[in-house]
């Protein structure tokens, strides 16, 4: 029975742990609060504590780093967690699979591939870029086997909080109201379905080929206006989409730290923002869930 350590019990970590356990792996899930996942052993873990992380990883085949601090804490929390994960993987021999995002690429001029240049100048993107650099270089030195799986904005049942295609968006459309969104809602944007993210993480860990590289989650692309129209047609609703003015986001960001971070990364919604996963699909054998099915399942989960 293969042992696995999943760090983080959010919208990705918990279903990942549960899917690994369901296939017969012995799974430990570590969080600050000791949150549970079906079929997994829950432990309390401060992921920034190198020694505690290493103890938790003892005997694990793979460490899945799936935690995600609030935007406002990225600069302080991500560096020690990355360092602790690298130390744990190096000390125990576990492979390291990091859940990442597209922020390091910056503002794209076309679809982002697994080999696109990392041109970000935004603070959160620089944090994640540096984290991947450390993992990649540790892999290059032969200290560990590491990869990062990158997804675009996620969606799926249970997506709440700051998710751009989450509870706030769907409940507004389903109530025939106006969903207020960041950026330009008519532009195409890639969306990564939560179950597909989990599938890609597992495929990356099971892969016998190249490590020390990036993988992209197979994703669908649609504008938020198109998505609202699709939901309306399916459920007989009349919801609309309207954008927050950029000046308003920036003004709110002057007094609210979280709004500042949302405004700082809002460039992702002012240009076409598309992920290309052709190579990942070919090498890992993963694919995106049929868009209509994923969208219907997500919208249905928010119906009152």
C-alpha cells in the first residue's frame, strides 16, 4: 500500500486525499487545524516547520503541497512552506508535487504553455515564481524529484470565497440577477475544473517519465458572458454579467489589503487568458471533463 502525504484540506487537498484513499493508498492529510478527509489520517501540521514537515513525510512516496494561504499572506507564508517541503522531500526521499497557478507567467500575449517565459512583475506572481525556482533547482541538484502542476482559475461544486467562477457568480445568475466580476467579462478565459486538477496531480505523481518540470491542467475556455448565457439556457434564468470598474477596485485596494491583491492580479481578466495543456494531455494521458457537464454540475450545486 503506497503512503501519501497531502498538505492542505481545501477545495483541492481534501478531494485529492479522498481520491488517493479510494484507490487504496494510505493517505495522511496535514493542516494547521487537523481537518479530516474521508479515508485519510488527519494530523495537525504547520507546513512552515521543516522538522515537523519532515516527520510527517516519513515513509511517504509523494508529498502533495496543496495548501493556499490568503492572498495577503503569500509573501510571508509561501517561502517557509516551500523551504520546508523541499527539506522534507530531500530528507525522506519522497517525491514533491506542488499545486501551482499561472501567476508566474505574468500578462500573456497568447496561450500559456508549459514552457512559456515567466515574466511576472506582480508580487504574488514573484512569490510563486521563486517557489518553483527553488523546487526546480533542488531537483536539478539531485536532492529530490519535483514537479509543479499549474491550473487556471478553478471552478466546481463548493467553490466559494474569492473564486471568480464560484458561489457568488452562480447564485447571482441562477437568481436572474447581475453577477459583478473583475475585468472584462466578454474576454475568453481558461477555467480549470476541480476534479480535473485532482486528476492531473495524481497523474503527475504516478508519471514514470520526466520530472523537474511543469504540467498544465487541461482546461476549458469561455467568457463569463458566454457562461452566464449557457447557465441561463439550461436553467431558464435571466442572469447578467457586469464588471466592476478598474478604478473602483484600485480605490478599494487603498484601504482594503485583500482588495488590493485582487486589483493587482486583475490583469488576468483584462486580456485573453488561456492555458495550453497539449503537452500535459499527451504525456500524462489526462483530459478535461466535458465543459457542458462540468458547468452543469457546478451550477446545480449552487441551486437553492
